[in-house]
C-alpha cells in the first residue's frame, strides 16, 4: 500500500527529474529546496545543512563527487538512485522500519544481504566461499519472497554475495526488474560482467556493483589467481561506459594494506570510474583460515587515518572525489556493530539467517520461518540486547574486537554453525581473534581518547548533565 509520504515523494521527485534532465549542477540549490519538502523530520536537518555546505564549495571533493554522479552515470541510474536509494531506502523506508521495530519488538535492518549461490569461478586464498559445495543455492522464489517480506517491513535495499552472485546474473536482473522500487547491489569478482549484461543493467537503472579487488595486479592476483586483475579492470571499463554505479570492495590484510590505503590506489579507482569504495579487514573464517593475513594494529590504524584523509574537504590535503568507508574503523559513525539486523543481516545460500556475513551461526532458516520470526529468533535477540558491544566505537565487532561477546551470544542462544564443510564451535572461531583483539585494544583506546566524534559526544553529555543540574 502506498502511503502519503510516498505520494508526496513521487510528486517532488517528478520536479527533481526535470532538473536532472536539464543542468543538475546548476540547479543544486533548487533540488535541495525540493528535497526539504519530503525530508521534514528534524533528524534530516543536519543532512540538508551538509548538502547546502557542499553546494557552496565547488572545490570540495564532495562537490566533485556530485559532478561525477551527474556527469558519468546514465539517466536511468541517476533517477533510480534518487528514487530508490534516497527516498525509498532512506526517507520512506526508515519511517516504516521504525514502526516495524516497535510492532515486532526486534531489530529490523535497513538492508538484507543474500547469497544466491555458493558457486564461484575463483578460489581466493582465505575466502570461506572456496570451501563451499558448489551445488548449494537459493531458489528464485525464496529470494523473491525475502524481498516481498522485506518491503512490508520497510526494507528497500538488497545486496548479493556468495560464492560469486553473478553466476546467477539472469535471476538477479529479473529480481531488479520485478522490484523497480528497490535498490540492488552485488559484491562480485567482476569477471562475469560483459557488454550484454551491462546494457540490461543500464536499462534497469536500479543495480550497482562492488567489485572485489585486492590492490594492483600483484596483490590481486596473489589472492585471486593470475589474470584476475586485468579482467577486473575490463569489467570496470564496461560499467563505466554504460554509466552504471560501481565501486571497489577491498579486503585489507597484512600483505596489501599499505597499497590499498595509498593515494595512488584511490586515484586509480577514481580514474576507472568508482564512486565508492568499501574496505573490509581480513577475518579468519574456516578451520584452514590463514591467520597470518590478519592486519596488524599498526596497519589498521594506518587505514583509520587514511580514510579520514580521503574523506576530508580540502583537496590539497589528499581528499578524494569518492565515498570510502571501512566496515570496522567507521564504527563511530554508526554507533558500533551494524549486524544482527540492526542495519543489515545475511542469508546464506542454504537459507540460514545469520547476523553477519562474517558470523556463521544461526537460529533460524528463511525456508522454514518468516523474516520477522528470524529477526525474533534467539541469536538476533542476543545481538539486540548486546549492541553496542563496546563503548569504544573503534572496537565494534563481537568477533574481531570483542571475541568473548560472540562466544556468549552463540552459547546462550544455542546457535548452530552454518559453515558448509568444517563446522567450528564459537570457542574455536573466537580463539583465533583473542590475541589480535587485545593488541588492537591498546591502539584503539588511544585513538578513541582523541577521536573527534567521541569528544563531541562526551561534551554533549556533560552539557546535558549540567543543564539538568541547573
């Protein structure tokens, strides 16, 4: 059922589209004025203010990123992003999500990550997907049902991983075509992207890609196999020519951190057409996981500083016209861990509903339970009660940063391992992270003491206490 906010949003978007079809950069202030008519909640005020600030500074990296958005992306993608990502996933969706949380007394995520298949055409070192049995897959009707259930809860963002999700690219394209009000994104190795597929995605407009790459040719081929890097570069060129939203997805580890965190690397990604970049740090999942690949605290601190430099507003200090984020080091901006349905959840190819793509435990299966029942299941309720897992938002993860927290949640909820071949107990999994978590604690605590977000929150708390006292 379409609500009043969706009707108003559509009317406003029709006006915005007129500017998109003309000279959008020249009409940015008018576009923001129209957006204000929809974004009426006071919580959106800082966002509107930030956009006005960006528009007033043509030399800022964020202004240049907006230029890239309107200059490099095709019109279908531009309009779908404004409609689906900004309005449906954001304004309309978040309003429905808030009501769903209250109604069902559980976390309701902003996004759902699904694995259409465990099959993959690569065998990357340290990737748990390489251990999966290729015959495991989620049927189309199950994926369609998840999306149907999700939209009723206010969820309009759907992501795919695997395995290699584009092994099922015809089904994924069909899902996007049948759900034009949603935004879709696939984490992909990029090797299966061709001109025909890109042309279909351009027409759909509501599909984006995060392409896995480990650095330059030597670093990428080390983990992903000889020749993979060149195929990735070709995929980026194809997507760029078709004006499709894409970015890079990079796992930083002990062998490549200094490369993928460098200015040279980000500059290349911008040149290739990436509008965003998502960094993950290596996680030792699976009994044969290579623990030597774990990033050191020094390397993780390096990434902490580099991403904040890249996102700065002064181009002379190294800021870049690309949106980059770190799944761990940016915990301060999202109040800790995103998983457990708080912002997202993961459904593997077997239907097991997991709190996170890196946490292979479950107490629900989407083939046997509804999405709401999965969110109300014991493991997800443990997440809801436990978040945030640390007062230091630079230590957000219940596995890598607070392994004792994951052990407790898994054992209290009687969750079972969902790994396909080598089931690991919570004790076995968390043992690999005990030492590194204690090492990172020393560094993270020092960083948190001088962290700007932390200091502002502490100052706000003191002001609130003082005002109450007065």
